[in-house]
C-alpha cells in the first residue's frame, strides 16, 4: 500500500540524521517562500481574506506574515494564498508544482501552533516536499490538463508536513494523507481570467492538509488506498499514473535539493523564453525598437496557459508569454513592478508583444515536464536573424540561484514590506532555523498593510 510506504519514510525522518545539504536546501526553500509571502501578504487576495476570516485572527499561536496572531488553519490558509500571489514561489519542475506555498504555509502554522523547534519545522518541510513532489511526478503530465498541481498535490504536501510536525504516528500519518486526498482540488480555469482564485489554491491546500492532519491525530480515519484505488486520486485525476515514482528514492534522493527558485515574477512557463530573449539582446546589443518579429518555440502544455497576446490586467499579464518577453526586452527584467499600471499600458511593450509569435514545438513539447526549453528566433529590422536555444531556466537546478542571489531576491521582495533592518534580521533568523527553540520568527512588527 502506497500510503504505508510513505508513512514508513515519514516516521523515520522524524528522528533521522539528515545530510547537511538537505538541511541547507530546506532553509533555502523557507527563505524563498518568505520572499514570495511578504509582498503577497499586503495585496489581494490576502487582504480580503484577512477581512473575511477576521474571527479567526488576533488569537491562536500561529502568525500571518503581517504579524497578526491566527489560528493554525487561518494562518495556513491566508499565508498559503499570500505566498502564491506574486508568482515568485518555488517550482519542482518534474511535477509542474509549487510546493512551498501549501507545504511551508502548513508547516509553519503547525510549528508555531505547537511550539515546535526549528529542527522539527524543517523536518516537516522536508517530508512534505519529498512526499508531495513524488505524488506529483506519478500523476504527471496528464494531471496538468485540467488540474493545478499546487492545489491538488500540494494538499498532500501540507498534510505530510503538518502531520510530521504534530508528531503523528504511522497510522495517523497514513490517515491524514488518505483524508486530504478527497479534498485535493484546483482547476486550471482559474488561470484564464482576471480572477483572484489561483492563489487560493495554495491556501486551500495548506488548510486542507492541516485540518486533515489535526483530525487524524484525534482518530479520524480515511481510505488508505486513496492514491491508487480504483476510483482514487490517481485514476480520477490522471491517465495511467506511474505509482513507482511515488516511493522511488525516498530518504536517499532528496527532491528538496532540486528546486527551481524563480528569477522572474510571473508564470514559470514563460521563463525559458524570457531568458533566451534576454541572452540574445545582451549578446547582440539590439533595442526593442530594432525588432521586426520574434518566434518563441516552446512546449505546448505551457502555451495552453500562457499564449495571450492581449492581456487585460495584472493576472493575465503574468500568464502571457507575449507580455513578459516584451517587457523583458523593453524594460530589462520582469520583476514585481512589471505589472504596475504604467508598465501594463507601456506603448513600447504593447507594440512589441504584437510582434511575438509563440509556437508549440513538437520536439520541445515531448520533453515536458522534465525539460523546460525554448528556442528563440528574433528577426531585426536590419535583416539580421538571431537564434538561441535555452535548455534551462535561470533558477533551475542546472542554473541555480546561488545563496547570495537568493539573499538578494529575499531583500528585494522583503525590504519594501518590512523595512531594511527587519528584513535583514529575519533573513539571519531563517538561515539559523535549525538552531531555534521555536519558529515564531520576529518580523520587526510585521508587514505593512497596503492601502486600498
């Protein structure tokens, strides 16, 4: 039974001697999560959720990024949504999955609510990542036709993390995952408009995982063949799932060291094309005004989501390969300000995006999800034809952000919210997480709530 094998691993990991590099990469994941959480906490939908769930705030032992006290579930829910809002959260490429938003949101809420040490918190994060990324691999790529893995697979990551931190027995761990499988959800239609729903997938997964773990600790039972059963998660939500991937390498081949940390503030499917276009611009020194036509050969599963040559607002622009590549060539990068109103209406960006032609390349498409590639062809007004093949994204395991680059990303995103001194203090606490008696991190008074 799959859940029994996953539980055997999780129980061992509660007391195992973890390799130093695994601990290091777990801290990197937490730092990257905070970098995405903080700016997401002062904008919608997180602001609206604070209002909607006010009765669950200003009490409890967990905390929101804003510094407000919250119940365990409210913290997991709101932080989960906030950390998935600005599109800067991490990716496990082979599962097409953002594990940090649901998993770390649940782990931190459970750790704060139970007074867990930094070491136990990190163990929960690691177990959540290792279990959920493997479930994600098992059901991909067919799962991604309709479902958002961060909402579906993320529910298992959240349940595994919370159950580990709360000290679940083997049976309790199994039942936590068995129960949460019934509540794993998140439809991709949420990506296709100006709706605020997509970030809520991460929040719902974190919340569902926490309450499934909490209930399992009290004796609530679930269907233990939820993953591989005849009408279970795999058969209902994918085609021919390969369940051998769900347990392969558990406890020895750690997926948490293979994360992609985003270098652009938008959908990860756009990244290889952005990187390739910027490479050509740097190499050949042309201006956006010199461009006659751009062809972006990339993978179909991504283009199904990001092919939009007339994005109407911030949410759609983050999922427009035309907009993000045009913005990169005009403005030099795609950071948070790329989706401010003046950038969204920039006539140079709007003119250039109309010259961009995305193409679903059959060979590149066949490599998805394990490979995220793009071949960028740019034709200039002077007749020159430039081409570059981008096999990886900056931030992928093959082109990782260094610790220094990760620190810079954290500072860039955290300082406008916390202030420079508080951001630096929090970063130091995060790098020292395994030494902490508890993980009630001091954010210097909390995040500033944005107006509006």
